[in-house]
C-alpha cells in the first residue's frame, strides 16, 4: 500500500460513525449498473459514488448524468472526471436514457450534467431532447433537472444564460435544481469557475420565467463555513424564491480533493433544517448523508433527515 493510499484509508477510518451506512441490496445496484453499462450511459449515482444509491434504486429513482462523464470545470470537491477534453455528444443518449428509465420502472428521474462550456448552448438543448424522449417512452414519469449555471463558453453573459435556462423551463419540468454548494466566502476555492451570485441568478431567472416551477438548491458543509454563513446562504436562496433545500456533509473523494475541515453532527444538521423550514422552504432535507437528488420525488419531507 502506498503512503497516499494509507493516508486516505486512515482518513476514512477516522470518519464519524454517523457517516457509515450499508450501501443497499447488491442485486438492485447490479441491475442498474448492468442496464446503464449496456447502453453506455452514466448516472451521477455511480460517477459520484453516492452512498445512498442502493436506497434510491430500490425506491425507483435515479439521477442520470448527461453529455459524458467529463466536466469542463474543475471544482475542488467533486468526484466527477475533469482535466481533459470532454466526449462528443451522443445523439442517441436521450433514447438510451429513456429506455433505461422504462426498463428500471422509474417513477421519478433527475437529469443532471457535467458543465459543457465547449458547447454553444452549454447543453440546454440536449437536456430538452432527453426530457422529451423520456416522456415519449414513460409518460407518467416525473422529471427534475439539476443543471450547471449555463454561463461559460462562446456568447457567455446573462442574456445567453437566460436563453439557455428558458429552453429548459419551457419543457415544464417537475423541479429545477441548481446547487450553490457552499457559502459566499468559500465559493472561489470550492467551486472554481463559478460565482455565488451567478448561481443565485439561475434560480431567480427560473422564477421570472415561470413562477409555478419549484426551484431547489443544495449546500455541502465541511469546507470551513460557520453557522452564520450557512444561515445567510439560506436567506440568500429564499430571497430569489428558492422553494426546496438540501444540506449534506462534504466527504473527500480522494487526496487530490479539498480536505474536510469539519464533520457537522446530526444535531447540527437538524438545527439547520429547522431554521430552513422557519425561513419558508417547502421541502427540506438536512443530514450528514443528504445529497441533492435523494428522495427527490417525495412529497414534503421534514428536516433533520440523515439520508443523502
């Protein structure tokens, strides 16, 4: 074992007990893995090594990662592949995803993507093509999107950003999610290439275009933020009309990623969840293993949940 492997193993062993959980039934996980591998498509559940994927698969939900597994950004916390040229768009991907949804009998689907600053529309059209095709194969399946900020590349600016967001809003999704990920002070080192106010603007634009579509965002704690900063971030989200919120614990994927500065306790997450609900968020998930797509299709849920 190399010194780096030993260091990472030691770090994993030092994690608090509340961050350890069974991964779920192997049969359910292997079924999903087989179907997505056969179709050469991707899920953030697998690419991001989500600790809750077994539970989500059992509940007939999954989050598909569109436009390849390689991101054009280089966020310092994220497990997704980056650092080299992204793959060409697979024009058959919408059909492959729709067929996978049908085979898995999914009731609720989240579509997300890597950032594709290399594409003229940042991939907004591909989102809509996938939404449309899923509905053709699965008319009763609800679809949520978790999008990048649609800012970079050729023609970057708020006008282009608004047009790209409008393309997806017109598809009438069940929920429009864009994560701010961290507090204002830490956005630079944590989300390289992103800006805090730009992300807030994504959520504001959705509400300006269609106030009936629920908006959602998420925070990952453990980068050195204070409670006051987290509460301020929640207030900033409510100020742009954000309806739903997820709060979870950052866990370092490898030694190349940012180290964890603090493991927040379940009690602290419960307290933050209570504050969020008092602020007016309609749906709140706050717990160490919470991730932005966990139980995404559930009706209103309480705060203090320990899932992800």
